[in-house]
RNA sequence: GCCCCCAUCGUCCAGCGGCCUAGGACGCCGGCCUUUCACGCCGGUAACACGGGUUCGAAUCCCGUUGGGGGUACCA
C-alpha cells in the first residue's frame, strides 16, 4: 500500500517554523517513500479562522518548495460528513448531548444549542506504536468525555481530524509531539466508526532558549518574517530538516533533493530541539555564497529597491552588478546587502559613529593618511593596484601597515570600518573627484 | 494536581552492548591568510543528569530519582 500523509495547518496565524518543520517532514516522508502528500486546511473554527491567512499559508509553503500532491482540501467543506458521523455516534449511544453546564441531556440527534460529547469507555487501556516514540499507552480512566460537536453547530478539531484522516485514507500521521496526548481519543473514535488506525510519528518539539515550545508571542517564528529578513528558502528547509533528524553521513548542508534520498522517518529522534538562529545564519550564508552571480543579483533585487536606504533613482544597476562579486561572500542574508553598497548610492557616506571613532579618533595618523592619500590620488592612475600601493606608501611614511592605513580612508569614503574591498570599489565604481571630495569632507571633520 | 513524553559537548546531530581515551556540525577561544569584514586553513574548549540493577562488558538494556517539556478548552 502506498503511503498517504497530510499536513493539516489551521489558518489562525502565519506559517510558523514549527508547522513548516512538520510540513517538511511529511513532505520528506512522502517524497522518500513514493507516497502521497496531501494538504488539508483545518478551518473548522469559523470564529478564529481568517481566510486571508490561508492564502499566506499556501504562499509560504510554496516559497519553501514543499509542493503537495492533493489539495488544498478545506475541512469546513466537509461539515455534512462530520455531522453525519456525530449523528451516528449519538444514535448508537457512544456520544451524548450536553448543555451549557456540561450536563448530559436526553436525546439521540444533534440539537440546536447543544454540544455533543464522546463517551469515554471506562477501564480501558489504549495503546499504540509511535514510529519515533515507541510504545505509548493511556488509560481511559485518565481521560474525560470530550466535545466533538459545538453547540454552535460545528465539529471540533479531534472529530473532524479523525474523520478526515479516515476518509482520505491517511496511513501515517506525522506531526508535533504536542498532539500526542490527543491520540487515544482519536483512536477510540476511529474504533467507533470502524476505521483503521493510522501509524503515528510524533516529532520532537522545536523550543526556544528557555526550552519551551516555540510560541508566536515570544519567539521569532514566522516563516514570512525570515523570508523578508533575507533568508533563502533552500537554507531554511535545509536547517529545518536538521532539527530532530541528522544525515547518516554527517553531510549537513545539502539540497532537499539530496535529503530526500537519505531521509528516514525512523531516524527522527525524540528530544526537543532548540531553534538556533546562529546555525541557520551559517547555513544561509553558505547557500548565499554558492549562488551563481546572476542569480544572486536577481534574488537580492527586493532588498535593493523601495526598502533600501537610498533614493531609488540613485540606484545604479551596473554599479551594483560590479559590486556583487566583491560582496557576495561577505553576506549572511540578503538583507545584509544594502549596508555594503549604500555609500555608492547616497550623496555622502553614512555616518557610523563607532566607525568614525575607531578609525579617526582612536586610530593614529588619520590626518596624515587623509592628507597623504588626497595628494597622491589627485593624479595617480585610477587602478585598484595603484591605489593600494599608494595607500601602502602613505602608511609606511608614518609606520602603519596597510591594514591600519586604509581604515581612515575607508571610513572617509564608505562611512564604515567594515565593507567591500576598498581599492577595487573605488577603482571600479567611483570616480576620482568623488573620492577626493569625500576625503576632504572627512578631513574637515577631524 | 492528574496523564503522557523526553534526558550525549553551550546548541543541533552521531552512537542503537565491546570498534568510545564518545565522533561531526554551529558557536566560542587561539593561530595562519589578509586592504576592513568575511571566506578558507590549522589547532583548542566542551557532554554520556544521578542512583541502583542486568551483563564478562553499558552512553547504549531495565527500575528508580531528579530535571525539563507537552497535554489536560464548546482552540487547533
């Protein structure tokens, strides 16, 4: 039998990194076993459901490259079926009507204003084998009767989820560990409707530094935010795959297409995983550096436009393309890019106080360096090598090595102590007059 | 409170009874390279929570303790 899995997000918020990881593992399982990956939107709670969020949810999944084989299916469209199951349970006495005070009310059919509860059979042990957890068991004596149909006439998550999985032939339920304790209730309902049990695989939770489940209140969990902050989808999914799972050959940074070949759901471990931004950044930088030049220029585009710190009309694509080669390897995210080139598209370099202090105040011989380079740049050949030699000589005159000597010049021209290779940038992207103007400007401020 | 789950370097992952004086990655700390930063290279730091068993032998199996987490809604 071919495996069928589903990712069943609820459109009550933007796609969360934990949900994305669940989607990814379902996708990996399906792709690596030749199974089918279904997308189902669990929108049974109309009051909390926001239609526009569904659109965003799908967009982020697409951005991540997690394409689905069937769907999106909407749980809200299956209400009649859910109702039919509840009526059946009610008719057979396996569930009962209850009023607002949770008191049982006589009746064998859904009634307006009444909720329906599933009757928990006493004294039974519900056991199941979880692919990652192993054997898990619950006693029904620890469980309470639970609502399966709201008094407002809509199905509850557990009921809809169980019925839909059964109807859709879902063979494996791969999801977060926070759903583990709901399993016995679902199993009992499946038994009640004569449906087979799916195989479960509960993934370890993603946690923050306090070791608590990632929450959208406290933590940075929005996939859209990461996208906007310049993370690459391929880096994000690669990193997410490493939380709760590890490649058998220790090769961590590799494309999804390769991960599919080595992924096995049985290898997923049980302990919660900390979402480590530092490691994500490392992986992101690795992917960023590996981008072909043209693709880098194309994909960084959104950060070079409206949102950039310079007047859009001042942006010079040709200049930027020249700079691309000089800065690509220095970036961690796309959003790092503007600060490496902003001085080229602004009238004056940005004023970074720390940089100024370091190079012009704390650093020695700033005046000598600026005066010396200004004089020498006035008529030297405008070539990176020549500029470099010039600065080297000016520095030697006061006993500074090139590393120290270039600092005042760098800050005068770019505004910062950190930036692209200075001589190449000046020679290839700036003209003599502008560089001299900036040196003079800085000299005047000393 | 009750139920369930978890427990190897700071972090992620490896280890699934002997190959472990515990391996890789991120981070961190040194060094090299160097026009800043970054990259790259070299080296270093650092862990089997604790206590009992089982076994010739345990990070690996069992029990307990402690610690952590999740669940316990007419949310999903």
